[in-house]
C-alpha cells in the first residue's frame, strides 16, 4: 500500500492495513478513525506540505521544498502538532501519565515560535519512553 500518512504514522497505518488483511475489521476501523482527522490535516494545504510539516514536528526531517511547492502555514503546523500528540497518546504503550502536564505547556505556548521545538522535544520524550 502506498500512502502519504504511512510516512508520518507508519505504526498505526501498518496496524490498520494488517488488521484489514487478516479480517479484523474492528481494529482496522479503529485505527482508521484514529488517523482520519490527521489525514485531513495533511492535505488541508496540499501535498507534500502537510506530510513534510508532520515529519518536521517529529524531528524526522525539515520542511523545506523547492518552488512552486510551499510550506504549510504556522496555524496548520500547530494543528498537525496537536494531532500528532493526540495520535501518540491514544496509541497503546505510550506514557499517558506524562501527557497532561506537557499538553498544558504546549497549549500555553502555542502562539510562540517555540512550538516546533516543544513538539519535537515532547515527541522524542514519548518515543523514548
């Protein structure tokens, strides 16, 4: 399966596809609905800007592109960051107990230029734990 979202959320996407192939449509549907809002955000301002921003937030790569392609708006990047955190937190085997405090910090600083750094640091923390 070739998919844009698989680049940014490979675990959930592969769980969805594998569950579907095995006939576990309940799990496949559950994973699909975990991803659907995120998928819609990825394409809100065009491809590949959304997925590049999502990968930047996860500290996988930068979001630079050559013209005529352009980066997504700061507002969409913030929305993708929050959606990424929501996906990580609702996925099993994450550190949900740490989420509330970090989420509060992120929301309080949402309008600053620190947002990408905070998202990246927070996601690294979640992935490592």
